[in-house]
C-alpha cells in the first residue's frame, strides 16, 4: 500500500516514476557542457597537478579540479562539498572510483576562484579539507575498505594505515614526478573488497589463525549447516563437543584447510577470527588494470607479514615510501611499477627496495586460461 500511496502503479511501473523507486537516470546529473558534448571529446591535458581540461570537437572546454576525499565522510563534510558545487559549478560534482572529488567548470576564468576557495578550507588541526592533486604521473588517492570501523572480518584497519601512508606520500599526491600512474590500494582481509589484487602497491590485511570456537553459544546463536556451507575450502564439519559435562552440538575446523577468510564468522558470530598476534599486513606490488605497454597484471606478495602497529603503522609506511622512492628514481618514463620490476627482474627489485626475497613471495595465478584466453590487447600469435 505504501508504494500505491506514493504514486506507484504496478500496472504501469514507469509512469510518473519517483526517486524512491530505483535510482534516477545518471545522465540527469551531467553538467550541461558534458551532456552537450558527450562522446565528442578531442583530447584532455593536465594543466597542473589536480587540474585537467577536456576539449570537445565543438571547441567547448571543461576544467576539472580534483581533490582528495575520504571513503568515510561525515554528513557535514558532504554538505560542504555540495555548497562548493553550488557556489562554483552550478550544483554539479562527482566522485571518482578512488574517492577523489571532482568539481567541473566550463570556463577557465572560474578555475582560480575555485582553487583559492578549496585551498582556504582547512580542518581545525590545520590540514586541508580538500587537498588538490591525484592526477597523472603521481600517487592518487588510496582506495580502501572499511577496516575496524564497520567491517566484521578485518585483519587490519583501513582508515588508519591509509592515513599514515598517505601522510608520507602526500607530496606526490600533489606532484607529477613519478614515471607513471601509481595506484595504492588497501583491503583489510583476504576477501579483498578493496581490489588490491591489481594495484601498483597493495596493503592487505591477513589473518594467520583459524577461527576460535565458542562451543557454549555456537548452537544457540548459529545455524550450523549455514556455517558449514559458508566455508569455501570445506574446512568446517559438524561435531559433538563436551562442554561442562554435557554433549553439545558444535563444529570442528580442519586447520590445515582453513584459508582464514572469515566467511564462517559472517554466518556465525560464535566463530570469531580476529586475533591480536595472528592479524597483520601483507604488502603486494606490481599489479595493474591498464592494457598500456603490457597486459594487466596481478599484484605479487613482496612482504609476507607485518604486525599491526597502530596508530601509525611505521614499518608498513616506511616500506611503501621506500618502494616508491626507488621506483621513481629507477623506472623509465611511462613504466608502471610492475613493468619496471619485470624489466630489471624481481630478484633485483627486492635488492633495490631492501626487501627480503624468497621464491615463495612472487608466485602468480597460472592455468590454461593464461595461455589461451585472448582478453587483452597484448595478443601474441
């Protein structure tokens, strides 16, 4: 009845459609100049770090100012972003897939007032609310997952390490001194909703211990068949366990089959995985999505484990900073980090980056599809 009273007619679902029933069509939100010239752009240029211009066949121009944003934002900050968009951009604003904020204007004369406004907005501690950068041959915003704030299976935090690492890399967020794009990502567990498997540098939260079993409450809180079915490696089986002199329904875990993914805890709160000593960070490197110069690549493990060192994660931060410094000095122009590592050899990569090397660290996913599927532009016949 709520749908009917709101004006929804099930016999004519598209008639007088309102925003509460499905999203509005995306092209309603285009700035007028984008809508006018869609599909008819000639080229784009980086005018300075954080500022782009796109030129259309018609001669129209769009100037984009990119700012670093956070994945988790307060309502107040979002309202401020909307206020800036209303003031300078006709109410139009967009977010990139890496949590950058982009303000677009249709005239060069509007760029400087927008830049000055953004530079003048700071938090009480003195840091920039809207740091300008993240374009071209530099370090763009670190995309990350939810970490300890929202997620229930993380092996590390997300916002904490990202803040600590980005503080070290901030100068390169606002510069173009890198040989090519540098994409840094973080996923706080092996389920990798942060897509770190294809990043130049990746921070991955890693559990090293199987789930703990709370036999007292497991049968009371969980659907045991559901917990068993949730395991991708069939490491969980039903079990009768003696607890306080009574036989209770529970489960047993075959530790050698456990991949520490946390799916069981998702289904059953009596199988927690988080552990102070067992949880930490793995660093991966060399991945990319781009087809440019070479085919897309998976990231490879280059540091097997670093304990969580909240609140500033000094070892993680130091390793990543050093890796980027070595890459920036040694790689050729346009070479992504993985291309550089493959050119000089992964053993040499470990030596230059002062990382401990073993043959276990750089294994890759290879099966018949690796040789037979033609899913990139890098065809080899």
